[in-house]
């Protein structure tokens, strides 16, 4: 999956270590993920010169209890 721009309709079960770098910055290391759709879109710059990473993601997170779901 790493380097892929589009994994549409090909669900993949991934641990945090095998996620694309862009997703590692926003997802927790403690879970596994079923990614159904990932599209890495072009990033853009704000007027304040911040780079905004842009992507579309449909996924499920493997969470086993109510407490973990609130993290």
C-alpha cells in the first residue's frame, strides 16, 4: 500500500507500521485498520504558508472496548 495513491474497493488489513506515512501522522499506533478506500489528494498551502495534507479515507478500526473507542 505504501506509495499508493488509490486503494479504492480493495480492503486491506494493516498494522500501524504498514500504513502510508501520511496516515501515520493522524492515526494511533495501538490498533489495526481495515482500509477500504484511500485516495492521497494534492496538498495545498494556506495564505499563512502552512501545508495542508489532503486525502480521502474510508476505514474501520479494530477497537475491542468502550474505553478504547473514546481515545
